[in-house]
């Protein structure tokens, strides 16, 4: 009897171990390359895993330019399964290089057609819009006797010499959307002339789109060219900044998601793309951004104007993708001497 009981217990234990082993083996791991802000990732992953507990996400996170360069370098031997929260202007480049697999997420019909690739099925699908903002430290500005800022061209005034920081477009998607917006708004010749004058006043070009606003918030520099999410967060935490939306118009891009062609985790990748296009996911994006891919979900952010969308410049993602290398090379040749060292 004792022997039978022990054998029965042992058999049950083996069955449990085998079952657990199979469950572990069945859990897919997705390599996801992202430029999403670190303080956003946790909420997104928790929401995804409530619906899909069988998929584990392994994040590789960096600024847009660095992630874009990494993906292009790995083109022949991809490591990523999914690209998430990376600029649509970069997605255009990946698509041209044949790196993306078309897929129509389950909720695609609700996505604003402007915020997805034109192909059928789309090779990338938008999540939200992020756009330019200037963080202006009013306390430091008062100490230095600096004038108010209303336009981009105000930043070229001699009073701001050495007082402005902005992101390097080779590293930062925010920097790239600024530069391409100025070229589209002002025209090629006038755009570079504006950047020449701005460069005279730049103290340093950072490798992060968030960092200039953080630096302005702490008073390290009075003016930081950044984007509306980080500006809203920094001001909401009590930093003495005005969030300025220059009157000529605001550069912008779409955070998007795509599946990498040839991934061995296609089934799991499709689950992440399905979740990223749901109303639940868009409601999470709306906590951070004023415009989401599904219309009517975004709510007004505290320090972002209600007419924010109307302030965005006319933007051409295909133009941005086509001219990306030429624009970045020209920018590097002109201005890289003031860029902060790479880590």
C-alpha cells in the first residue's frame, strides 16, 4: 500500500513537472526593438500580457536614430521580431529595404488611414503622434533677462547664444522631425539658413529627445527643444517651465509598429500587433499623447493646447524617408561639433 501511494504521488509530481515544462516551452519570447520612453513600457507590457500571457517581451530600447541604425545594420541577419514605437519616417526606410512583413491587425478598420502604410496589408500601423515643443525655464530666463519665445526664429536672437539645447537628429527621432519640419516649412535653402543661425545659439546637441526638456526643467539651460509628452510630464512634476508651441508650426511623426520579415515568431508578433491596434492600447497611448491612431480616444493633456493637431505642419513621411540619409549627412557635416559625446 505504501509503495502504491508513493508511486502514485511520484506519477502526479512527474505529470505536474511535465505540464509546467510544456507550458514554459510554449511561452514565446519576442525580441522587440523600441524607441518608446522607458516610463511608458511597463504599462503597455502589463496590458498586453493580460490578453496574451503566453508571450514574453524582451525589449531593446534606445533613441529612434540609434534603433533605426541598428535595425539597418542587422538587415541581413535580423535579431528583432517586432519594431514598436519607432517613427513612421523610419518605417518608410525599412519598408523600402524590404525588411517589413505586411499584416492587417484585427482592429485595423478603426485606425486613422493617415496613420498606416498604404500597402494592403499594411507593413506598419500607427500608434500615436508625437510632435515638437519647446521647454522654457521662466525662472532662469528672468535671471538672464531673456525675452519670451513665440516662434522658432525667436531662438536665433543673440540673447539666446549658448542658452539652447536640442536633440541630434542622427540619434533622436525628435531631432529628425524638427529638422525635416524646418526644411518642409521654410524650404531647403531657408531651412538650412535658419539652422545655421540656430546653431550659433546651441550649447549642445543631445542624443535624446527628452533630455533637452529635462535640462531646461532643472535649470541647466533655459531653453530645451523637445516634444510634447516630455514637456507635459516635466511641467506636471512642478518644473518652472512654460511649454511653448512655436507659431510657424510643429514638426511631428507617428510612433508605429511593424513585424520584421522572416521572424520565427510570427504568431506571437501578430498578437502584439493586434493588441497595439486595440482601443485599450490607444487609451494607454492617450495618457501620454494628444493624438492617437484611433480617432476620438485622446483626451486633452494638461499642458498641451486643445488645438494641438491644427498646429502640426504639413508632413510627408515618404519625403522624410527618401531624404533621410542626405538630410542627416548634411546636418552632421554642418553641426556635429556641438554634439554631446556618445556613451
